[in-house]
């Protein structure tokens, strides 16, 4: 129901985002609802100079009228300010062959070699520009719209880092102090670990190296009964995993304490069920709010493992694809780490999956019907 497509190269003129399936009647103000998420995605210690050039903002092009959605597809554009430095190399017009500054030394871990072979390019810029994580600004734009739908039925979310560069920084997920995450240069509640992690990022930068980490998106107020167990492609955990795994550099996904749960007995894994005045509840949430692909009313927790960025200033051995000779992998301006930014992207992707599941259950034409049906559903659950 909630579908999004994007177009745009890292150093092209702009990123273009199209979103279909947004219900009518959603209050949406780009400066209030989208741009703050774009700013968060640009942040985090360890990013390169590109983020000094960019000030991402979503410009509404379609589907919005007087601060409300109409039910028509939404379209947004995010300017690449760096485009002015790339107008010749990235020009869409003919006449730039042979290309200046062709990138031919395939970086291990990046799209370069496999993408170059697949699409028949020897200037690997023709694949890397689209593989670049610049594209995640589009995801965050669409995710911010999805999150507005979630807010309409009382769902609240957060995005944080729980590990970076070999240091755990999980801390307690503190809903009453979400500002802490924006204040932390690493988007962590565990601020005692910041100095150690920053030292590691500085050391990696000095060494021409990069660092990965673990990120988490968490949602509360999620109704019981989103997703389904009846077919593989309707399971919400599977849908979240696909969305998370599609993010650049993400190589592992867990729901709740997925990896830990594989190592201990079932009695230490499954969350005992209780019923009180407020209905069914659990005292633990190792399943991360999902059982058999259906939300169970507990906090929804999805985590993802991000590998270190593939552009190394101290390059690994590779092959030049034009000469076939051994070479040092290409060096381009890049980030030492983008783990804090990736947490915002995970949050955006998870928001889209959740908004899709919400509309599947409660309707998709108007925000009014979604709200009414969510309230009716809660009354039903309370009496179950
Ligand atoms: C990226 C390389 C860097 C990052 C970029 C992703 O860009 P540049 O080569 O222009 O310095 O900054 O991420 C972004 C531009 C962004 O907005 O997140 C890469 O190769 O993936």
C-alpha cells in the first residue's frame, strides 16, 4: 500500500522521491515533519566533508495542498548542493567522452566490480553514483511521511546506535529523554562511552580505515495484530528484515534479541504472558514485539549490523578494470563511519513497513478511517 521509489545520483543535480498510497487528510509540513529527520541523517561523528556542503531539505512537488495530503501520489526533490562541483563529470548531455577522471580501481566491498560487470561499465562511477548512501536521504524523506501516519494512531519511535567500532553502547532505551539522542554525536543513550568511541573513530581516520556498528529502531504504542503468520510474505518480521537489509552496508538484521536468543534455553527466551487491568502484557521483551510475524503489543525492536564503509583511504589491493593490472583501490572523499546516520535510515525503512501494515489493517483512503478503525480495534483487544 505504501510504496516509494527514488531516483538520483550522489553527485547529480537532485534526488527525486515518489510515494504512492499515502492516505488523504494527513497533516504534513516538510519543514516540521521531514527536514528534522533529514538533518538527523546528516549528523553523527565520523562523517566526511560532504555533509558540510549539503543542507538537505525536502521540496514538495506533488500530492500536498495547504499542508495536507490529498490522496494523490507525493513527490519530493532534495537538492544536491555538491552538484555544482560535478556539472561536467556528471552532465547528462553527450560530449563528455572519454570521461575525465574515470574511476577504474574497483573498491573491495563496494558495488564497483560486480556492478561494473553487470551493467557493462568501465568507468565505475556509472554504478557507484547510484549505490552511494546519498540515496538514503530519499528513504528518510519517505520514512518521515510514513512516520506521520504512525503518529496518527499513537505510535512513537526512536533511532539509536547500540554498538560502534568494537564498543557496546546499548544503555537503557529511555523514551522520556529522546532529546539525548539528538544531542549525542553518536546517537546513543550510553553517553559514558562516547569519548572511547570518538577516540576509535579518530584513530580509524588517522589509519585510513573505517568502522561499522549496530543500530536500532524501536516503536511503542504498536497495536496488536499487524502482519500475519499465514504466508511467508505477510510476516511482519520478514518484511522488516527485507527493508532493513536493503539499506547500504547492512549485513545482518535481528528482531528483538534474535542473536542472543539463539544461544540460551527457551525458558530464558520466550516472554511469559500476564493479564492486568491494562490487558495482556509481558515483563520481558526478548521477542522484540513480534511473534510469528504478528505484532504482540510490546515495543517493536529491529536492529541491524552495518559493515564498515568500503572506501578506505589506506586502500586494499584490487585490479584496475581497464588494464587488468594490480592496483590500489580507488580513494574518494568519504566518511570514516556513518553508523549514527544509518540508524535514522533504519528508522525510516521500519516506519514504511509499519505504515504499510497499519493501512493493511485499518484502511488506506483517509486518515480519519485509519484512526477510527484503530480505536475500534483497541476496544476489541481490551475486551478480548
Ligand atoms: C558515499 C560517499 C560520501 C558520503 C556519501 C556516501 O560522499 P562524497 O563522495 O560526496 O563525499 O558522504 O553520503 C552522502 C553524500 C550522504 O548524504 O549521506 C558513498 O560512497 O556511499
